[in-house]
């Protein structure tokens, strides 16, 4: 039986205005820690990023933070980052996203801003192009991602998503359902590791 060993979580470095978003991060982090699933994320210690990583660690789980050198002072401090099990410092955003992809069996997008949206869209694009078959979950907490879902539907209706069968993110409304749902959609062993050379060309 296949299992999810690590989940990459895309999320905001700010807490947002709705307390439900922070609570969802804590619930997801706790579930991951209790299930022995490693968190792979952007390395920040503030906002929703900080909430999910704190929860994983508090539940006895492992955390890999991957952060570009230039963002360390903006999203965290070096002393705070020492609490992580593993810290990977990259030279740029592209290398960060590549390493996050390589180290993850699945992806979750919690509420966030433009950076979160960009990461989600890119990993969906790689899926659409057939570069991976790892499950992607959109945590639609309090309807946060509804406008994005409407935009995707509009793109499909207008004929711009030609391989829609390869773009099937799991839209999940409750944080407590994320880990069980991803576990049911676990990738086959040969799908766990991406093809770095192919990803570099995208």
C-alpha cells in the first residue's frame, strides 16, 4: 500500500484576517505530525507558515524548511530557523521550488497571497504537462479559493485548458480532511521523485 511520507505546504507568511486560516494551518500541522508525515515548506516562521510548522513540531513531526537566502530576514530569523529539523538555503526562488518539488509526495495550498498562488499554479502546470502525478490539494478554508476555482472553470469553458483531465486538484473544505484525502490519492513509488532535468526546462 502506498503512503504519503512528505507534504509540501504552500501558504502565506502573513496570518490573514480570518482566524479560520491560522486554525486550519494548526489542524493540518498537527495531523501531519501525528501521522509521521514530514512537512516541506518555504521556511518562514511567521503567519500561516509559522503556524503550520509549529504545529507539526509540537505533534512530534519533522520539518524541512527551504528558503532563499534573501528572504531569511523578511520571513524568519536565523535563530528561529534553528528549530527546524532541516534547513535548506537556496540562491533563488526557482531553486527553492525545485527542491520543494523533489522532496514532496503531495502538495497542499492553504490560504496565502501572490506567492502562494504562483506556487500552486506552477505545480498544477507541471501536472498538466505530464511532468508529475503527485496529488495536489487546495485547502478551500472558508471558501478562500472560490474565486480561483471560478477562474479555472472560466478558462476551461473558454477552451484554454486542453488537458483538463491532468489538472485535477483535490478541493478540500476542512483542514482535518486533508491528510486522509491525500493518503487515499497517494502516488505510486515511481511517481514520488520528479525528473529534475525535465522540470528545469519548464
